[in-house]
């Protein structure tokens, strides 16, 4: 079974721009969660989607948003990029929200200049 | 609320020595606990998980962890370190009724010397 895939793997943007990251979960998984990893703050939960609905949300500003499609693929969007948004963004999928282990993708490395 | 504390941001061992990475948790409800490993420029790989069944959990690559409620600990061990074990290790906690929101510790970087 193929794992979680994330595209692109690397991105370079400038302050003020917006960016969209994509995540394809493991086949059959319906829950997708997003995390931000930085050296200063570590791994922090952004949000989670299940059946196209946001079920959980972390403590991030409204510039961070996401969505999930009917095929369970998910995108996250960051608008008005700031230098502090430079991070590794990790996506994880699980089979049933509330019951299953999360499996992570390789991440998208975002650099904001 | 749940939280985890990983004692020691860096641990160094010799190849063949015991690996012990410490994790203490705080949870208002019986938790689920996880250990993940991250190799450079990669995502997180699940090593093992505790979901209220056996308190001694065996994972991949020879790692195991023991859930000790009295000590609120979930330390990760491996009897004999291998060079390939060098990586960053994360302990995480979640609520059984909300397993899609993992709360991670700050990580422990394991170095293995020949």
C-alpha cells in the first residue's frame, strides 16, 4: 500500500505571498491531519479533516486554512506569508477519526524569504 | 489537557550499548502514547504505540517501551544500539476519543558512536 504523499517537497516563497500544499493520504484513509515543525516550536498541530469537514483545529492564525476533497486528498493554504512560517509541514493520515494511528508523509519544506 | 516531556534533548551512546530515551506524560484521561522516529529530511515513522492493552509494547527495529501509570512514564529502550538508530525521536500523547490530534514532546536526538 502506498504511503502518504506530499507535494511539493520543497518551496521557496517571499513574504506576503500565499502558498498551497497538497497531501494524498494512504488509500482508504479518511482522516488527514496537518502539523508544522520548526526548530523553535517543535511539532504543532494545525488542523484535521475527516470526510471533508474540519474536526479539530490547533492554535494558529486564520492565515492558515485547509480543505479536504471527496477523495480524501487535502490541501493547506497559508496566506500573507511571514518569515516565521518557514517550517516543515507534515501531513498524516489515519483510517477512522478518533480510533486509528496516524501515518506521516515526508513533509513539505517551506522557506519564506 | 495532555502534554509530554522528553528529558534530554541529546543522548549519545556507543554502538552496542543500551538506548534509553525518557518520556513522561500528563493526561486528564487514560492516554494513548506513541513513539515516532524522524531521520534527516524525512517525515515521522511510527516506532510503537500504547493503546491500553499490554503495558510493555514492542515496536520496530528492536525498540520497546513500557507504560508505567504510577510514574506517568513511557520510556523507549533498545538493548543494543546500532549506527542506523541515529535519528530524532518524538514521544506523543493523544486522547483515545480524539486520536487525530497528537501532542508531541520536544524530541530527543540520538547519536550513536562506533
